[in-house]
């Protein structure tokens, strides 16, 4: 099973909203059973970044994360949501 990480600056506010939207998408696409989702703040998650198939972030991330990170801001603004979901899907299949 692959792991996904949802992060924001504090691990509370925007990551909670994004986590809900990602879960909803994965359920709708019948992919929820293929991924274990986690939520954290950016500082706590830094040491574990290599453990995840994808990271959705609503904050700035360290340069060494760039390859696995998906910008989660579109899930908050509703502009470009489909591209985010497509990136998540591509990391899982």
C-alpha cells in the first residue's frame, strides 16, 4: 500500500481541508483502498518525506522534496483542482 502525506504550515487548518478533498476524490475514483493518508505540519514531516508516494502541500517545502510534492493550493481555491487530482492519480497507478 502506498502512502500519501498532506502538509501545511501548522498541520491543522488547510491540511485538514485538503485531506478531506483528497479522501473524497480517492473514494470517488475507487482508489482509497490503495493509499494510506497522513497529515502533518511541515516541520514534523521533513524527516519522513521519503516514505511517501506523494506529498500534497499548501505551504513552501524544502528543495529536496520538490520531486514528490504536489501543490495543494488549487484544492483551496478551486482553480486547477483537476490537475492536482490527476497528479495524485499518476503517483498511485
